[in-house]
C-alpha cells in the first residue's frame, strides 16, 4: 500500500499530520491530553519544550519518536551558525535530553542514534543539516507506513469473524490498521478497551479511534478484563509494545501483564505488534519508567484521595514470553522465544 492510502485508513489521532509535523522551524504536536474533547496542537519552539511535551503526555506511544525527530531538525536550524564542532555538541546534547524523556521505550533512542549518524555525515560533507534530516525523516515515515501496512495485514489475518478483541492502552498504528483491514475483509469484530488510568488512554484515545473506524467498542474498567474473559466475550488479546527484548519479554503500559495472565488462564492468545530491540537482549536490560506518584492520586485534574497518602506509579510492566502467542513484525509472526533471529 502507498503511504497515502495507509494514512487515509487511519483514524484522526494517527494520521501523519496529526501526530507531529515540522512547520517553518516549529514542531507541531497533536495534543492527546485533550482528545477527544478537543482536536488541538502544541507548538514547540525549542528542544526543551518538545522534551517537556513528551514528559507531560502531550503525545505518547509512537508519537515521541516523531516529535523528537522533528525537534532535532529544529535544533539543527537554530544552531546552524555554529562551527561544525559546536553544532555536533549542541545536537548531541539535544539528543540526550530527548532520550531521557522516555527511558523504557527505546524506539525513540534508536531513531535518534540514526539521526546523529546523519548529522555527522552532513557536517562532514558540508550539507545543510536541517534539510538533510528533514528529507530522511519524511522518507523514513513513508517506509514506516509500508511496514505498518504489512503488520496490519498480519494482525487482520489473526482476527476471525465474530471475534471479541481485548487491547490495552493505545496500541497505535498497526493495531488500528488491523482492525480497519479486518472490517474491510468483511469480518465483524468487537473491541474491549480498559480505560487505562490515570491518563485514560484507553477511554480517550483507543475507544474514540475504534469508534471512528465504525467498529463496535466498549470501554471497561482496568480491573474488568478477567471477568470479561471468563464470560467468553474475548477470543484474542492484542497490544502494541514499548519494548520487546530479544528473549521475548514484552514491555507495555502497566496492566498489560495482568491481562496476559488472565488471557492465558482462559485460553485466549496474546499477540503483540512490535519491532524487537537488538540492543535489549533480556529482562535484565529493561529500565522501567517510574512516574511521579502524585499522578496516581488524581484523574484528569480531579483528586481521588487524600494527597497526604503515599502512592507508586511504575508506568510499564513486563510480560514473559510464555504468555505471548506471537510477536507480529514486518517479517512475519514470530514465537517470542525466537526473536534473536529477527533481522530487520
């Protein structure tokens, strides 16, 4: 499929121009904090404002990778009058600040490593760094859409007519494409999405996006999947992943692991959309982001408990390979135990 065709199949939140874009030296990021009540954007004029937007959950999932890439383009413009050595130092500092915003999701770190390679090449060859990066990023996003289309077709092939589909958080492009493609193929499916406290990504992002595709969706509480599974309403469990190690450990939004346990108990297969990270060999290499505990004591600005009470907020959990039926990649559907042979 052409990138434009993929883009047209996606709901509003995941369309290329609404995730992040670069306009006249400014990074424009779709504000997922306000969706679905508002369709608005945050305009960032420097790297620090992009970093704060990522930390503040303006964007999440795959969004930070795109926003941070454009932040590097912006930084290249802003330091273009420096010496080559000065530019490299400034841009490396920008890269490190952006990487620090998401210690668990390594996709952004890998993308920024590649961008630094292009920066070094452009400086050595005397090229315009801003334009060099922008050209590469747009080509990369085109190629990403082709990859998502492949993964979407694989995901759709696993969905049968009449299936109930459980997901967790906002499973992003490959999952939503799978749903759209399953519907295109005449399959009647229904989606169950936990609300995903405290930011409610399931209720605010996943449910409206699935609804926009014209597919029945029901929002459930984060503590309901086990019961829904016991009723026989769910036949497949799908999520994206913020990280998958080469030995098959799946890192995703907190709550994914307990749903995988419940799905396994009820004989429901769990499939993950992911690109395994070659630099993360095993569980020991994973760093779990722990967010401000204060975020657990309110929901969308409304306090939910006495603020003097302590709280704990690990943002992700780890599902072991024995609970994963398959990892959906651009090379096919792999066993979680066989990812070390994954080659691209």
